[in-house]
């Protein structure tokens, strides 16, 4: 069986190849396990990132909804204020016009009285 030193060399090389193969299998197995763990971590990261993205989109939609409600509230409040101011201005102007109308009526009445007095004087002079 072992006839010369070459046979011993071949046996040692065979054992080394077996040990190298076992070591490589062990290394590949643990490398695969590490890659599997990395894949699991990346998948969890993707899920969490998706949740964060969904949450941000939800918050953005809520903010847009609130801003549209605020816009409508602004328009409504602006319309109410405009109506209130318009009503107050009309009442003020109506009061002033009424006061002006009363003053104008008094002035016209006075002018009519003066005109009637003058007409009576002229009529009296013509009769004489």
C-alpha cells in the first residue's frame, strides 16, 4: 500500500483537499446565513420605510384637507364680514340720506314759503 513517499504525499494532499472542502462548505454556509440575515434586515427596513411613507402621505392628505377647510372658512368668514360691513354702510347711508332728505325737505319748505310770500306781495301789488 505505501510503497514510497509519493504515496504518503498523495494521502496528505487528499486529506488537505477534504479539509479545504469542509472549510469552504462551512464558510459558504455561514456566508449564506449572513446574507439571509441581511435580506431579512433589508426587508424589515423596506416595510418600516413604507410605513413611514404611508404615514407622511396620510399626514399630508390631512393637512391638505384642513387647508381646504380653512380656505372655505376664510371665504365664509370673509363673506360674512363683507355682508356685515355692507349692511352697516347701507344703514349709515340710509340714515344720512334720511337726514339729508329731511334737511332738503325743510329747505324746500322754506323756499316755498319765501316764494309764496313773494307771490302774495306781487299779487297784492298787481291788485293795487
